């Protein structure tokens, strides 16, 4: 409510028969995330009720049956303002990283930016990381269409959950990944091979700092986990390194990947 009041005081809102809306015509940079044009996303939002523009979005929905009292009447916050209010409360008016699915770029995240930055007069998030969809048989996984694979199903089929993590790390978060049981089987085999090979190496080695910095650079470069994973395999095959140094360096890289390669359960 405080955030909507702030936007209202600054002249970015208007009231309709069903609630309070953000007037996107009042700002020049709406849609700057993803470089959206004036027409992008309009068909999804549509024109409803007394909205002035197709891209205007609800800040407070009026509802006499449910919700809370507000200066505009009883109702509840719109989806977008909920996210901004919670983010600002717990992370501050500007924070480092905002994540989400690629489907949130055109509308939800641009709405978050618009309302947050014009309420605080500060940048909302420094970096935006949008993950591509995990697909099953080349279709987006979704409960609505019933093509969802749950982690418990993966475990019931005898796979280590970390093998599934290995599968995910084989592609960048921003790249669409197609899930198949064959692909998971291949990842499970590769994960076990890497783990077993590492267990057979002696301990007490030193971390190769140049290779560690290389791995750190990959992950720092927009979370390029496939390159970091490939580097671990390259180190394992590198005859110039001592076996103990190989183990120490790969385990250090695993601190980034989270594959529990030194776990005693891997034999």
C-alpha cells in the first residue's frame, strides 16, 4: 500500500472501476529490459475495463469480498507490486541480482522495474539472469499440460539427484535444455566416472592456482558451468599435473559446481 501511495503521489497511477493502475505512458523507458518495442507484449496484457493503455498494469485490485482496506477501497495488491515490495523490504531499494524465467522478461520484470525505479528513483537490480525452460520431448515442462518429471520420480528410478544436477550443469542456465531419460543416464554415467576417478587419486596435493582461476573465470562469465565442468575433465587427463594436485584442484572447482565429488557414498 505504501508503495502504491508513493507512485500515486508522484502521478504515475490512475484509478478505474476495478482498481489502481500504473500509467506506462508517463515513463519513457518502459520495456528497457530486453529492448521491447511499444507493441511487444500488448496482446498478452490486453485492454480490460477502463485501462488507458494495453501495457498499463494493476497495482491494487478492488474486491469487496477479500483483501485489505486501502485508500482506494478494499482489495489486494497486484502480482507485480507484491514482488517489488518484498524485494525492496528484504534486499533493499537496489540489489545485485534478480533471477527468473525468460517468460517474465516482456511483462512481469519490466513492470517490476517500472514501478520500483519510479517509486525509489534508484536502479532496481544491477543484473538480470533469466533461465531458459527445461523441456520434455521438446515441450516446456508444465503442470498444466501434465508433462512434469518430479525429482522423487528420478530418485525412484534409481538415479542420484546429484546426477540430475550434473545434467543441468552441462548447459548454461540461459540455454533451453531437453530432458530425456537417456540424457540423464549419460549424465549419471559421466558423474560416476568422474567421482570414482577422483576417489582413486591420492590426497595431500596443492590447488593449481592458474587452473582454479580459469574455472572461477568461467563461472564468473555469466555462469558458464559447461566450461567449468569440461575443465575438471581436462585436469583429470592432464599428465603434467601430479595425481594429488589434480584431486585438490578438481575438488576446489567442485566448490563452485556443488557435485559432492568427494562424497564417501561414491565408490
